[in-house]
C-alpha cells in the first residue's frame, strides 16, 4: 500500500487550491491512503477545509506559534518527525513547495522527485525537463520514502464533499533558531490569483512601457481575468515579477489564455503547456506563439485591445 502525507499549503486562513491538486495526483498511486498535514499557528479553520477534500483519510494538525509564517527551516523538521510510516511525502510545485520539499528530502537523506506530471506506478513518475521539450520517466528507490513536488498545472482539483477526521498533534520537535521571519512585502489586488484563475490575459515586451501595460489590466478587468506577463515584460520593468509566466515564473493551466504582444519563447511556452485554449495577438505573423495558439490574430495590439474591450 502507498501511504501518502501531503503538506497543505495555506495562508493561515484559506487552504490553497494546490493542495487539492496534490490529492488528485496521490489518487493515481496504486492502493493508496492519503493524509494531509496542516502546520499553522491557529489551523483549525484550514484543517476543516482540508478535511472536506475527497479521498483524504485523515487530517493531521500541528498548531505552534512558530508556524505562523511558512518558513521552510521551521516546517521541515516537523514534517520529518512525522514521516515514519509514510511511503510518499508530497508538496505542490509552487513557491511554497519548491522552498520546503527539498529541505525535507535533505533531512531524510533522499533525492527529491520534482514536478511530477504523471504517475506510472508506485515509484515511477513522469516529469518535464529542458523547458518541457522532453518528458523524463523517473523511478525512485522502492525502499526509500518518495519526497516529491507535484506539477499542479497537470491536475484538476478533487471535489470537496468529504468529512475526514482531524487529529490534533502535540509536537515536541526541537526547532532551529537560526532562521526568523522578518517581514512580508506583497502587492494586493482584487483580480483573480494568477496560478488558479480560469481566465488569464498576458502582455509582452511589445506593450512598450509600464504605462501601456494598463491596456492589459483594463482588458483583464473587463473579462474578470487574472493578469500575466512574459519575462521580457518583467525584465523591462513593466510589471512586477510575481506576474511572470513561464519556466522561471509561474506554471499555469487556465481554461483560456490570451497572449498579447508575446513572441512565444520556449521558456514562456513551458508555463502554458496545460492551458485549455490559447489566443495569440501579435503583429508578427511568424511569431512562435502562433505555432501553439488555437486562435491567432495578426495585427496592432494598440488597435485590437480597445476594439476587443469595447466588444465585450
């Protein structure tokens, strides 16, 4: 039997959708039992949300003042203390999981399997490499725990109709003192979250300036969509890097992705491989983005965007 412990991602109040996608991946393992671990300062509300996820057998909750902020150095020892008896430890391939799971693997003395996109067996997985141009089959040792991150863009969230029990634990793990939380600086927006949105409008370097990028924001707001950007637009200073889509940005899988003024470099395409429908708007009819787009429109974005916005 595969016994899986999934580390829940949350903000202290709301369970992140990436957790439900990790459960979907774990469901593909043969003969599996799935537990969720919530590490928080006050995690009862998050634990209740986690308990509703289908296929979850049990939610394990550790409440500790030290868990108020998601510091990998603090969370990892607590996870390792509970790892005994589990054949697999999963976390999402998000900023949270990419920071945390390698440290868990190091403490357990095993190699991490990164970005699982498909389960082939209890210890055999597929993952993308070379910016998604090659799909690699990885076989982990059967006698060691599998520590892995899950490519959330490759999975749909499980439903939330369950009522799993919540087990509160008292943890006596000695936590490191060399790492402390200093502060968090982040922008706030009423727009949907880029990684979980079903509609995304992205802009590229062709916008020409941060002021012109307002066209993308206006169209996205009209559509109720999230906003993304190419690395070129981020490097040019048009938008903050939290909006970057691609190999070195966010991997997303919305139902509709509108790429405006984006040429379609392979690093960008890596981030949108699992998109439902891709619409590309570019004045260069030979732009690589048109090779993957379901719908392509060749023209001046400064004319097309206002017309499109007015038509909505």
